[in-house]
């Protein structure tokens, strides 16, 4: 089995510090440069989230005034404080002040305020802040983590306010050939796939799900890759053809269409279906426990449609491990053996009475 090379990230920085530290500030700076981490603020946030208090205190010395105000907000949010708008306003003033100006942080803080306003029910204020933040970050930090977040937050707000076509337009700004993070591309394509499917645009919906699966794998986001992969298969099940071109070829050759142009017919090669199914199956968690297992539900449903239920013979033989009542019900329906169906019925009764 080949080893996965985990990409450099603030989280990996914290792991290195736990393994090789504590070290002096010069060494920390060398690590930051070697890993090409954009800012000390990103490391400070990772240290907070990963409970590396000693590293946080050391890194905090390198933060600017605006960054200190921002990390203070992060800490308050972690502690459950949801009344942050005044504190955000004060941090924005620091980021705007000519003596402490930080244009990127001002964009991020406006995004934070937009999210806070949405949570408090101020939809118009949220829209104004999120649009302003995205434009600012696009101009000073395009395709950065914060710019990616601003795009995804704008799209999420539009979906929450019943504007899916506008959300689709925002997702389209996250192009696959740009410098956006693979995780961002995966999230955007997953969202775009669901919107397209709701509109009946099955070719585009399937193409987006394929891309979401591929980019989630590149981002080492296994759960998202399984979610996108099962969505791809579910969208494809009624359109399988051994004569179909391979999906990657179809994706690479897809072109923008005019409104009057017909949508391409959806045909999916069974080799692509089987390849995605096998990847998802091989990357499922080793344990079957958990009260909510949408990954297993989707895979069992797909396996039944593809006549691949033998993949799950171990799962079917261990009813006591299953804690998801819906999954138990699905398995009971899938089993032809009367004796085993009865056993799963008993397990389902236990789960629904808990």
C-alpha cells in the first residue's frame, strides 16, 4: 500500500511542533517558510483548535495588532460566545486604521460580520457584508483560503435564501484550472451538482459530481469524496452504457452552452461506475458503528442496484454493530434469507425502541 503524503498545512505544523518541539522562534520561522504557510495567524488558529496552548502563546508574539484582534474573535467563538458583532466592528476599525491597516483581514472580518448578521436574522446586512468581503478578498488575496471561504459562504447564503441559480453562478467562479484549493472546488462542485439535478440537468449534475469526487480525493477529504462518489453513481444508474465515452473524457470536452443549446445526453460507462464504487467501498471507515451513517446507507442502496451486495457480507453478518436504524431497515429489505431477515428485524426493533 502506498503512503499518502499529507500536504503542508497549519495542522501539520502543529503536529511537527508536538513531535520536534518546543523550539525557538528562529526554528519556528524556518518551519513556516519550509511549509510555505502564508501567515502566523493561520498557525495560531490551528494551535487554538488543536489545543496546543504553549505553541499558541509563542506564535502570538508574531501577530500584528489586526491579527491579535482577529484571533481574539476566534477564541471567543470557540468558547461559545455568539454576541460578537460589536467586537467584530472594533476589529474592523483596527484593520482599517492607517497605522494598523490589513486589507485582507478587513475582508475576512467583514465576512465574519456577515455570518454573525445571518445568524441574528439580518439577511440584508449579511448579503452586503459577504458580497463586500468577497470583492475585497478577490482583489487582494484571490484564491486564498479566506477568498475561497467568502465564495462558499456567499453561495450558502443564497441557497439559504432560496436563490439556487445565483448560488450556481457563485460556484461557477470557482474554476478548476485556477489556484483554488481542491477542497473548495470539491465543495462547490458538490453544491452545483445538487442544484443542477434539482433543475433536471442530469449531464451537468453528473459531471459536477464526478469532479467533486476527484477533487475531494486530491484534498484528502475522504468523507466528502465518498459523498460525491455515491452521488455520481446515483445520478448515473439510469444511464449506464458500455458504449459511453469515459467520464473524464466527457468532462474534459464539456463546453459552455447557450440557453437555446440542448443538453448533452447522459451516458456513463460502467467502468467509471465500478471504479468509483470500488474506491468508495475501499475507503469506508473500518467500523460500522454510528447512529447516522449516510455513507453506508448510500453504498448499500447502490450495491443492491448494481448487484454488488456481496461486498457487504461482513456488514450483513454483524447486526449488533449497526446503530443506524435506517441502515438496519435497508439491510433487512435487502436480505433474501428469511432467518437473517428476522435477525435484522429484531435489531431494528431494538434500535427504534432506544
